[in-house]
C-alpha cells in the first residue's frame, strides 16, 4: 500500500491509539508517526515497540506540520485536545478521533472551525489490555 498520510500525530498512545499506529505502519498507509501523551513511560514503550518514530509532550509543536492528527483519548479530554490540535495544525491537516460518542466531539470540531476537515471515528474494537504495550496491528481487522 502507498503511504496515505506522511506525517501523523496520534494524541494518546494507549491501546487504541497504539493499535492504530501499528496497523497503519504495518500496512504502509502511515509514514512518520509521532505519539503525544502525558506518560513518559508509555511513550518510551511505544518507541521501543516501533509504533512511533518520535514522541512529544507538547501537542502544539507536534501537530504543526501534520497531515493527520488522531485524538485517541477519553471523550472529555478529547474536546480540549481537538480544539488545541485544530488551532495549531496546518489548514489541510485531517483531524479525527476515536471517541465513543460523536455529538460533543463534532460540536468541538465545528466550534474550532475545522468541521470541514474533521472525520469522526469510533473503532468498535478493544481488549482488556491498556497502554502502548497492548497494541495489536490486527485489532481493527474485520471490525466496523
């Protein structure tokens, strides 16, 4: 598969975000991936596992040249993270999320002025694992 997004930022490299990185990298759809998060140990593990090429704690700097930003955090936290990513990302950057509800997230995207480049998503997948160590490149295979 050809690379679809060259510069990707995943905000929240827990099980879902890390699995997205793993699937995108193994398929060849994602180029360079940056993981953003608050937990240095989890970010270091994502690097060790080869899920991301770099890590960052400064969201605004991380998204400054992104082609795709995926917010993979709990919905309440995602609202602020999406707003911050929208303000700091390029005008042609696609923004997405993996939250379980869409109403508040879509409202946040519209309020941030990025409704035209926001694609809401919710992978109906998961397991009992957590953190980047629970990444599974096949987690989304044959899932809605």
